[in-house]
């Protein structure tokens, strides 16, 4: 049966490289298609993969955000002589393809693509002319061709050590494109309602793919913020809902994140974001809730949970603190109660998150969440674990020189027993003291850095005065601009 399979070239964008394989495997499970890898060099932008047919390949391309384009492979070689020999043999041994794609009435276009190497227009034409044995008899159409051929040369990944000859040479027919256009369509630059920690469109879409969101699924975000993850899940057909402890954020009454905006507009909301992208009919609702005190009925079940918990850096990790009045006379039933909050330690937050997922995910449902850590402390043994959840993907994104975060994907593999409280296996997470070390693990403290910067600004101002120049206080202008937003 495998002899009937066809070979394809997957061309990926060279960003978020560590997320490619996790997205590919998630989509293969979502659609239930089979595949075979022909190479294990997953860092390269070009993969060789076998699919049963073109329909399967296009099905994958219809959801992938990491994919630029997919091609039907005609020839592949590590040397020019081997490549041309294989391409010539492929054309000669497949007369049906020649008749379908090289006919006199079939317009065509040949694109020369290189990675880590620049070719001039003349050099590209010379590359095309080396394939003069191809039976191309149709007219050339550079704008709207019926068939688009791609000649690709891969010259390694290191721009400082380009090899003398290409590592890989490929030729194929363009079959379809990935969903990279969604990154621009859902860009935060044009979004109605955003916050300081709104997830960018590309990572949000990758999370939705790894959660295997399908049309009709019920998707939940327990730390919803401005709803960026709900937008991506709804774009793929999911019905979305969320919760957050921040009342001001959910009601768009907090300080605007855009520096040019003084006050929030009246119609800013998560619902407006969904309406902006034509997904308002998939918006369930959001509620103000403390995640440490669950309010959900045991029968509530979600198809997937995608979330980005706060780390305590730009958004506080808070939970409602339960206090017992010292005196009974301090409160009465008619008094308005404003609950106070306390610090929500990350190790407790992730323990609650995994426990919640074990209770409210369907079997086979997925939890996709971010975990921050200091790179020197990372170990797979320190990742949060639960007896009912299986870790199926683990991808890293660098934040700073010392810190990073991991996108963890868990799949529910077993049901919580009535006699089992669903408590997660107690494993210390590397994020236990993430916030304190983030600010205090440097050579100098934040206060020392502020003082040093202030001294440098003062020295620069005095030097400008000595040279007879009028110094401009950019910091003061920025402060005045921030104050004017609230005037």
C-alpha cells in the first residue's frame, strides 16, 4: 500500500521552529490521516513527507500555521548531477503527469527559491535553463498560471558558514499554501480590545492547533484576559468561554495598552473581538471568577482548555483570600463586601490547573498551557504531572537570556475515579520562585539599575550643556504623555 503513497515537500517558516513537529502531529491526530517521514532533520525549513494522496496533504495545509506551502515532490538530490538524473527519470517514467501538467494548453511558471543563499535574476534564469529537458510546451504565465513549479536549493542553516555547494536540491509542483495569512488577519495591531499580555496571533493559532480544536468543540480559558486565545479557537470553529479574576480587565475598564489611546472605547470587549473576526456566534460568555475557588458543576465538560496563566511579571498572580473577621460586629449583611486578594503561588496554580483539567476535560481532550522557568533550572522531571493527564508535547520559546517558557500539551487519558480526589502528583515546578528570581537574579538589583541609569542621564545632560546644546528630557516627555492620557 505504501508504494501508492506520494512524496511531498513541506516548506515551513523559519520561526517558532520547536513548535512545528507538535503542530504537525496534533493535526494528523485531529484529521486522522497517516504519514511517513523521509527525513528527521526537523530544524530544516524543508521536510520530505509521504501522504496517501493530495487530499490528505491539502487537509493538513488547511490548518497549519507554521507551514508556508506544500509541493508534490518530483525530484530530490544532494548533488546537481544526482538531482537532474532523478528529475529526468521521474518525468520519463510518469507519462500521466506529463500529460496533465506539461500539456500545450497548461500555462506554467517556474520559481527559484533559495535558503541561506542569494541568487541574482540572471543566476535564477540559468538554474531554470539547466532543466531544459522538461517537456514544458504550454505558455508562460507569471501572474495566474495553472501549474506553478518550484526549484529549491537549501544552503544550510548557518549564514556565517555557507557551504560551497547546496546541501539539498528539490523540485516540485505547488499544491497549496498554509494558513500564514491568519497571522496578519488576526494581528493585534488592528484588534479592537487588547491588553498588556495579549497573546500574539501566531502563538494563539498554534495553541489552538495543538489543542485540536474542531468545529463545534467547547473551549475554555480559565485565565482569559482579553480573549486572544478565544479568538483563535473560535476562528477554527470552536465555541469559546472564559473566566478571569480581574473584573476591570473583563469589563475593559483598565488602563489602555496602546500609548496613543487615553481611555477605553465604550464598545471594547472580548465579544467585540469575536465580532470583529466574524465569530460572534461562537462566543458563549466570560465570567469573573477566582480559579483557586472552582465554581463549575462536576458535569461540566470541555473539549479543550487553552490558557496562558499569569507569571507575576506584567500581570499579578492573585486569588481571593478568605479572612475570618476578628470581631463579629465588624460586618453585617447590608455592608458591601470587597474581597481582598493574596499571592497565588505558581506551583499551586499549576496544581489546580491540572486538577481542574482532569475533572472537566473529556477523555482525549487536551490542556494546552504555558509554563515559565529559568533555563538553568529546567529539567523534564520538574514539569507538572497528573495521573489522569499525559504530556504529549513540550515546546520552548525563549524570553530573555536567562528565562524561557514551555508550551505544554496534556491529553486526558483516564477518568477520575469517585474515590480519587484527582490530586496531581506532587512535583516541584521550576516556576516556584519565578517572579522573585526574574527581578533579583541579575548582577544588579532593579533599584541599582535605576540609579545607574539616572546617573548616566545626568552625566549626558551635563556634557550637552558644556557643549552649548540644549538637552531634551525624553523621559519627562514620556511621563507627561502618560499623564495626559488621564487628564
